[in-house]
C-alpha cells in the first residue's frame, strides 16, 4: 500500500514535467514561426515615391490575387514605335519596401524598349492581405494574368525576380508560360540562407518558408539569366553560382557589382546584361518556347 502512495506523487511530478516540456516546445515553435515571418518579409505600406517621377505614361493598376485579395501595381507601357512593344517585364520585387522603391529598376528595364509591370505582394504597399509563400506565388500568377489580359503572349513575358522575387518567379515559371526568367541576387532557398545567417537556430528542421529556387531550376525549360555580385553582403555569390550550375540551357550569368541593397540598376553592367539576354531570346524566337514541365 505504501508503494502505491509513493508512486502516485512520482507520476504526478512526471506528468507535470511532460506538460511543462510540451508547453516550452510549443512556445519555442511559436516564437520561431514569428521570427521566421519577420525575417523573410519586411513590407512597407506607405508609397515613398510616385510613378509620375519617371516622366512617362503609366497605369495605376488594381487587380485581384487568385486568392481574392486586392493587389496594386504600376504598368509602364512601351513606346508605341518600339520594336519590343510586344514584350513585357513582370517584376517581382524583394522582401522589403514596395513598388515605390523599384522605380530605378523600372527605368532601366524601360530603356530596353519593353513594357514593365511591377506590383506589390499581399501586405506590401497598397496591396491587401498578409504576405506568405503561397500568397506571393498566387499574387505573381494574378499579375501574369493581368498582362495576358492586356494582350501579351506568355512567351513574350519575361519574369524578373529580385532577391526573394527570384523564388517567386522560379515558381511562376512552373505554373505559367514564360519567355524567360531573370534571377537577380537570388538565394538557392530560404533554409539555405537562413542556416547561413542564423547557424544557431534549427532552420532546416522547423522552417516552413522554402522558396526553393535551386530545386525548381532543373524543371524550368526557358532561358534563364542569373545576376549576382561577388560582394553581395547578404546573399553570398555562391548562391548565384549554384543556381546557375543547375539551371538548364540556354542560361547566362551576369556578374553585377555592389552590396545586396545597392542600386544595381545604375550600373552599366545591369542594363547591358538585360539587353544581351533579350537579344538572345529574340534570336531564338523562331524556336517554340514551351511551358515548363
């Protein structure tokens, strides 16, 4: 009888410890989820510049995500006499700011003679909703659909992804028909970059946000341009090298200069790299451009 009384308190203590352990683990996972979201997405709501600053015609576009959220973007048509008026760049920006911080890139892309459509993901700028991996994919699909409704053929849409946006366009290339993909300063995956930046955290075990560009590139069957800087202080040059190595032909590498958040669009090499990529696509225009598997 005494043994049973002794065992009861021990069971109670053991159960309490188990409960405390479960609560501690749940708290740790919840903290990690919050930390992961806060590190991957840095949206800014206020537009800090106007599309008017480029001094050319534009459309202030409102459209809906495939999930139903109201999205916002700016469309800059090509000049009517441009031989590339039928080509459009779909720009998927990085994890911070909003469309107002991408006017420099838009200006450089417009110099090629093509149209440019830049938009904000859910939770960025004037776009409603909350940012998330699948949400950004759906937002890009909705922006793509808007361009198609505008009259652009899929094979004449070039998706340019800046940093995080590279993870978005690599998925878009698997879901929709594109003429080409540009990966500017893009990581191989979020777990890879997370493990580099926070080696003390169990990023690969607990991380839910993937943007696994590296694993998707072998399935992308359109021309790919990788642009990366050796002095990128956030996403190391090796990410660009690994993405380029696994991409299918035709593929091209353009080495840009500066830190991750420098104004790369101001460098001659950035515009020249885009121009060469466009000419390559145009030279192969007679060949069928198929949708990625």
